[in-house]
C-alpha cells in the first residue's frame, strides 16, 4: 500500500513537503529521525509511517506499520486519504496526480 505522486521533479517535491512540515504550514504530519512521515493528531500518531522514495517522475510513500500490532484498514484509509488531502491542500501546483494503492506494493510493511 503506497501513495504514488506523479511529478516532474520528485526530489524537489519531497523537499517541499518536508519544508512545509518543518515551517508549520502542514500541522497534521510530522517527520521522525528516519525521515518517515506520521500523522500527528493524537488518535493517529505512530499508528503507521510513510517512507518516501524517489523514482523517475514519481515520488512514492510506502506505508510502514508498527511492529507491535497489525495495521487496521481504518488506519490504512486514514493515512492514505489524509496524506493525499495534505498534498492537494498545500502543494497542488507541484504535481500532476496522486494515487493510493489498494494492495501492498514492494517496500510496504505492516
């Protein structure tokens, strides 16, 4: 399960997402010491993480679940939906499209 974002410059977009979180323009996501994103409202914090990777024309955010419990479909849905929502609300002019996969992709762990 992953969010895939199609764009001209994936590395630049990743830098812009990180900068928006760092300056507080995006208040509902945080970045941990490994560079992974987690949804920061108390109810969802540390239920999962998105690990970014850059490919040709695509920025991929693979989901990582906690090692202590199985990730629920609700957590999956909230993380994917709200991450795409954040991208649309704050960086809509920086990419062409974003999509969420329904099934696990290489790099996903949960």
